[in-house]
């Protein structure tokens, strides 16, 4: 399975960010990728009011992403914000393309390191696994990566590839935590973990302000035995790489943690 990680720096303007999505999809499709993964908050960066920009899943922003994915013949994962019933928004991953039209609402909200995502964002409740060209793909968002139970649940539901779309907060030790967690979740689930984050906005000439998690880059693909298969640096880029499904079968035969679990 050929996948593309489209590491971008989202702006506060959803329409402008559609240009970034279009460019990433074009580059991914030209390289023969079946799946293009964009970060959390692709629609608009954190640090701006989210309610005024949130749109329903049948709104114009999602419709344009669907159109781009269908025209390119590729499945796309991209972060957006949708209205919630209580006046907050949901932190949503749109998953769309040939044969796929689904979404995942972030379950674990980032109430950590002095930031309170739950103040403006309502949590989701249901894990998501979709079929991409015969491969079962699970979907997670950012802070979810700190919760191994979600990853083993997705593996139990048939996922051999688990996407993690992120806008990782910067700070002391945060890159090390990101890399460690991505690799650990791959080991927990004996699955490929495809973790695409926002690039560091400073690489695009934008100085972050406040506590909003705006990205550090270092999008990473981890093998089912927890090694780094491929990785970007901190700048915007597109990483295209191939995932071998046989690696999942071999890992689950050699390290049967899913079947050996007692708790």
C-alpha cells in the first residue's frame, strides 16, 4: 500500500488551506499513492476561534475535499471542525475518496500542558475503521496517541494500518514524546502507524503565540514492530512511502500481544 503524508502549515483561513490540500493531493496522486493523510486542523490552525469557521460534513469545505479526492482517485484524510449540538465544535477527520465517505470525531481531547481543548471542542465516542483498497485502516487524532486502548481496539476491529493526524504542541521533550508514542502504539497494535502532523509554523515564517498546539513536524511512519520506517523534518513536505501488509502478519505471529492480552 502506497501512502502519502502531507505535512503542511495550516493558516486561519479555510479557503486558503484548500489550496494546500489540492497541492498535497496532486503530489500524492502523481506518486501513485492510494491514501493521502493530512494533519489535524487542516481546515484551520488552532489558536483562532473555531465556532465561526466550523462547517457541517455536507458544507462547502468538505465538499471541495471530496471533489479533489474523487478527481484524483485517492482516499484523503483531512482534519476539519464541525458544529456540535452544545455550541462547541467537534474535531473531525474527514475520510473521503473512491468507495469511502466517513468521518471520525476525536475521542480524547487535549486537556493537558495548560491547554483545554474541551472548552471549545466536544468529544467523539466511536472508533473508525475504513477499507482502502482492501486494507483496513483505523483513524485517530493527535492526543489519542497517548491512549493505547484505542489502538488495540482498532486492531481488534481489523485495522492493519492506523492513521494519526496531529497538530502536536511544541515544548521541552515534546518531539521525543511524539516519536516514542507513535512507535509504542505501533508495537501495542502490531500495526503500521502513519502519523502526520502539522509542520512547525516557524518554518513558514509564522511565529506561534499562546498555548495553542500548532505543530512541530516530524511526521512519522512506524512499522508494526515499532521501528521508524520513514520520517519528515519540521518543514512542510510530502512523504510518499510503501507499507508491506506482510509485515503486519509477521509481527502478529512473532509478537502476539493482541491474542495474549489478559486485560
